[in-house]
């Protein structure tokens, strides 16, 4: 089995930040930054660095401007709102401070520095056990959602759930489309239309759970990067996480999903509809040009799409 595509955006060093942004960060910290270690993993361009000041104070910085990706500041702004409202009991890093220059400018988020690492790839059984236990605890801590709908928004409002991915593919089927999916395009388009209604719930979802958004410390598992958070059914998060785990050496999606504590509450038809929507999202997205600053994203999505197809075919009684 070939190695999966890396989850990696184009990172900028601390010194590449505009001087005014660095001055704002150091002004809040109260002293100069003496060292900055860039963190490579994760799908966002811009700065992602562990900072250490002259007196030894530590913090983690995420910062991005309109270049290279004009959409990234919007995601950072939304993450600042979500992170500031997350409860202290949730296993997430604490947001210390945020900085926003407004439309067309830079956005910076300063978090507590978590002395942890991403899970080892390929997935190791013991680490995956720890992560699944922690995600069960996360679901419990965020059910009911500690954030009101006017802050977090509902799952049906999320772009992934509002877009007719299979509908677009049905209108213009690409030659590379999976042979199993081609004759079923109308059925898949119908399934994805049902997904938002069937996945309503009262849990605050992360919606982007992957190895690169997890940090393991000796004591706990910390879940980072919350710009896509929405309120919906608890079982949606493990559905969306499952293809990346399988792609990176973990168990098949059906096995992983069954191990999550929320899976027992999920209606089979609802799960199938969400898998169909997810497969359409990955399939359509993988066919698009790479977004600025994210050169490996499309290959990462294509690899997940192939796993999602197989999972969907198994649930619908078909083959590849």
C-alpha cells in the first residue's frame, strides 16, 4: 500500500509575518519572541508556530493574510469566535488572544502551547484507542452544544451539507468517476439531499477530525482547529473522520465508526445518506484545481473519496 498524501499546507515562518503583526503578538505577550518553531502538519497556509519569549513564556500562533489563500482569514475569524466560546472542560487548547485587521488584512490567533504531538502514521492501535476514547469524552462534553445556534450555526448551514455535490456530478459526469457510482448518480444525488435533515442533533461537532488536528500528550488527547464547527448529530464526526483513518493505516471505516460511542444512536439510513454526501464532497472537490497554498489537498481528498465509495457500496449492497 502506497503512502497517503501528506496533510500539509505551505507554511510561513514567524519572520515572514508583517512587522506590524509580529509587533502586535509581542505586545500582547509583553516581551519579544526569542524562538519560533514552525509546525508542518495541517491543511492551512500561513504561520503555525510554537513561540518562546525571552523569559521562556510559550504560546502557539496561527496567523494568515489574504495571500496565498484569500479564504483562510475567514476561517481564522470563525475559529476565533468558536474557540473563545468553548468550555474549559473540553479537551481543546485555550484561546489566549486574537488579532484581526479586518477585510483584506491579517488574522492571528494565539493559543496556549500544548506540549504534544500528532498521532504516529500509520495509525498505531494503542494511539487510536486513546483517540477514540477521547472523542467519546469530547462528544459528552459538547452535548448539548455549549454554544448557541446563533454562534455555532446548524449542520444544515455548513457549506458541505448545503451543496449538491452529486447533483453537480450528475449534470456533468467526469470520465474519471468511479464505475460503481456512474449508474447510481440519480440515487446518490437523492441521498445527499436528505443528509442535512437526517443528521440534525444537539452536539457541537468539529467536522474536520483527522490525525493532523489531534495532539497527544502523556495525559490527554487535545483536539485543535475548530473553524468548521456546527451543531448536529454526534455520529457525524466519526463518519467524516473514518476515511482518513483508513487511508492512514487504520481500520476500515465501518469498523472505526462502530467503535465510536455515538454510533449506536445513528439510524442506518441517516448514516448512509451522510456517507453519500461525504463521498460526493470528496469526489467533486478532488476534481478541482488545488487551492492556493494547499498543494496536497486534492490528492488527500481523492484518497478519502475512494475509501468513501467502498464504504457506501458495502452499505448499499453493491461492489466496486
